[in-house]
C-alpha cells in the first residue's frame, strides 16, 4: 500500500468509495472556510469590502459558497462569456471588469445580455487609455446607453493603465475631460490599481512595505487629481445615484493582507488566495491553508525507469536517474501542478511529460499500487479549475457536493 498521511489517506478512501478513478479536482471546504474567515476578519479590521475574482473561482456554486460566507456580492470579471454568465446568475451583483476588454466584446455583452441585471447601475468597465475610452464612447453612442468607467492605474506593475508621473497626469486629464463632455454616455466610478509585484518581486527591488507605499503614493496622486480637476465627477461617484458606488479597488491575493494601514482604497480583490495553490505560498498568506488538490489513479507500474532507445547509454541513464525508484504512469498529467502525496514523487526530466499518461518516479517504499491515487497540488487556480469537469467539494474527508465549472 502507498504511504499517504492521515489527510490524504482519508481522501483516497472517500474517492475510491465514490468510484472516482478519473483525474478529479478537489476543494476542501473545511480549509476553504478557514481561508474565507481569515479574509473576512482582515477586511473588517481594515474597513474595506471584499471583491471576489471570478476567473480564479470559475464555478457558480463555488462562488456562491464563498459569497455567502464572506457576505459580499461584489465580483471582478475578466472574460466576456463569463461576464454574461455572471450577469444572468447574479442579477444583484456589483461587477467590475478586471482587465480592459476590446470594445467589440463589450458590445457583444450587451447583445447577449438578458435578465434583471442592470448594467447601468451594476457594471463597471475598465478603461486603460484615452484611445479605449473613445472606442467605448462610440459604443455607448451607437447603443444609446451610458457606460460606467473605472480607470486602470499603473501603480508599479507596468502592465498598462494610466502611468505614473506627469505622463499619467496628462492622460488622466484627457480622460476626465472626455467623461465630462459626454455625461449622457459616460460616468466615472473610480479606480483599480493592481500591485502583485509588491509581494512577488525579489527583495533586492525593495521590501513589500516600501513597494506598497510607492504604489499608494501613485494611487493617491490620481485620486487627488480627480478631486481637484473634476470635483463634480468625484461627487457624482460618491453619490452613486443611478450608478455603482465609488470603487477604489486595489490588491489581490498576494497582497491583500498588506493593506492594513492605508486608508485610501475601499475594497480588496481576492480569488486564488482562498484556495491557495502553490504559487501563493507567500509570507503574506502564511495564515491560509492549501484547499485545492488534484487526485488521479496509477494506471501502470514498472520496477525501474526505462528510457526509449537502443544502446547502452539509455539503459545507463535510466539506472542512474531512477536509482532506488519505481516508475509509474498516472491517468492524465502535464498539469500546472506538483506531486504532494505520497511523499517523494517526482516527474522525470529525461522521459518528458504527457497529458495522457504522465510518468512519475516514486520511492520503492512509498510507490502507490495500481488504481491507488496520487495527489498533486496546483500551482494556480484559474488555469486548472476548468480542466477536470465538476469540482468535488469535500468536508471531513468525504465528498459532499459536485460543482460544475463555467463553460464559456
């Protein structure tokens, strides 16, 4: 028998009892609850709202579950087909786009939109430049509607948006003038400044505290510019009369816990950190628990690694690279994930990867038997959650629900 610890042994027994011998993605609800409660407590202490990042949690039931426990109806959407799904499923949601979409996709949203969700009161489009604003203005004029405009700021990530310094001041001034000129078609609703670099870049470039302070100085300058140069737009956003409330959005999973002191932003975005895939093993998320795992069965075993090819060199390399290990092939593979149980599992760089039957090497003492499960931990959630069909929600080591993922 393979050597899983008590946690993964319980999961294996539950999945085998369910007959789940396909690659499956598991969400641990006990751990998810812990992570949600950590985020809610922090946001309450910091005086900020939470906005759920839908691309990292692409399942209606998963999002519903988190939204209920967190007490939020704020979503951040990144993909037009998902945006239409969001609007249909959550007619009471407050939705902010997390990236600027081509105006043609914004128009497609309106062409396909149906239901009680009111975009003029509940939806904010993200604008990163005067040129994109002109495209959205043309869309609004063609359709005879008003669009809510949230402005993307470059606060140090350098991935687009209104830049720092004088260039950003000039760009924001041009954008504000356009919004003021067309109040029947455009409404200012706030800013979004994403700053994952604060927690991700090497310390050589600065401490998280210093980098966050620099980011918020840039953010503060843009807020003050609107208050100074377009006070009526700021007041209208504050009043939220017929439009979404003023949204001063920042952070993400890597950095949300660093915003305990700054008083400028009024909401924090959070997605993957609630599931904590391996990419989010950061000091800022030390209190969060991994809640997402892949389980897949062993299909084949071999007493040692044997590389394809003729001659002595492949056999010699096989013996050297696989010394003390058994070779196994699992169902599926080549995911953005790393083996975690049993311990000592590793892919072979010499053999290569396969999306059909991935080779893993295992210690002879812990190698799983045929049809036993190996567990992997995804490195991220957004690129992995859509690959396995229904999510298996588990509590206390037992499968309690099956949650379909988005299809769009």
